């Protein structure tokens, strides 16, 4: 019997392709303010994300100190966590009913619910639970967050400086010796499932090119993917470069591009472009035409 004051959310599935082509399915729940206003009133929902500018500082400092940045990813991060503080249930859906029928030969009633026993993607508390969990683990390993950015950490391990930058469950760890960084990842892996990804080549959607004297941060992969999505990656004819027809500020095509372009300029640090796109999305650009 469901308690009268129980929080019951609708679950849904997210299917997508990762950058490397891997197909992935993720079970989520609708924990938005519209779907669960009562939950937002009582749950701790704040969790931080690293600023792009601080991420750039991390790679700059690592380069200046001559450190190599390695990559690690926490797999199924939320599944490693305890349940939310506020008891929560989710309705069974068609996908779960089909799976249960195939697995156990029993057909469930669509009016049934399941208790949430671990943090679930989409639940407003999940991000805060993960941040508290991973910060506790990093603290045990000697890492301390900086004052200006809580996702930028520093530690002295085996008499060497080790830097760490975290974007939710993606971790960049910099040290003078790759073996040392791998040993740190191994110790963290004993408390939360981690996958070693070797020398970092991409972080938070940005390409990372580490060289002996410098580190280059660029968005080639992201731009290539965006151009391919709009059919602009391959020239249609061998003609001299010409200016495309202008797009009106309120056109659907420009509307579809604003989000990807904002991500690109955010990653590349072109603050002036970000401001222009922000204004154009609100009709504040005085020009009657915009060019890409």
C-alpha cells in the first residue's frame, strides 16, 4: 500500500549514441518542479558543475607544471549511491512490464510502483548525493577543493603535486608520473566503479591536445558533429567559397543552431560571441540579418 504522502514519479528511458558510437540506454525519472513540486520543497537539490574558465585554468596550470592529465569515468555513478533522503517511488512503465514478463513470466499491473533504492537519474536529489559521496572519497585520498572552484582539487601524494578536475562523474587527474595517477584512480575505484581512459583527449565535450610545451583546447570534434548534423560537412560542388544566404534572426534554422553555437563559444572562451547569441535569442540584435 502506497503511503498517502508518498512521492511517486514517472520513469522514462533515454536512448542515445555516445561519441564513440556506443549505444546506451538509461533509466530516468521525471523529477522536475512541475512533476514533483512537493519533492523540491523538501529535497536538497544543489550540485555544482565546473566552470569552463576554471577547466581551462586547470589545464593551463597542469601544462605549466609539466603534468600529464589522465582521464577516468565513474560508471553508473548514481547506482553506487544510497537512496534519496525523501522516500520516493516510481510507476512501472511498459518497458519494465515487458522486461519483467520476459524475465519472470509474470505480467505486472501498470498501476504498481517500485521503491527507489538508489539515486536515480532525473531525481532532484541525485546530483547532491553524488557530489557529497565523491567529495568524501577524494577527501580521504588527501584532495582539497580550491576556494574559487569546488570542482578543482589539489593534493600532495607520495611527495608529488597531484591536481584533479571533476565534471560530475568525469575526472581529469594530473601528475608528473602517469603511474602515480593510475594508482590514485585504482584507490578511488575501490570505493566507486571507475574506468581508466588513459591520457585525456576530451573533457566535457572539448578536445584536449597535450603536447610537451603546451596544451591545446579546441572544439573540432564538436563542430564537425554539428556540421554533419546539418549536412554542411561536405561541399556540394567544387566552387569558389561564397557567402551563404543570410538567415533571419527568427528563422527555425538559426534557432536550431543557437544551442550548439552557445556550447561551442562557451568551450572556446569567445565571450563576445556568446553575448551576441544570447541577445539574438531574445530579439535584441539590431541587425536585420545574421550570417554564419
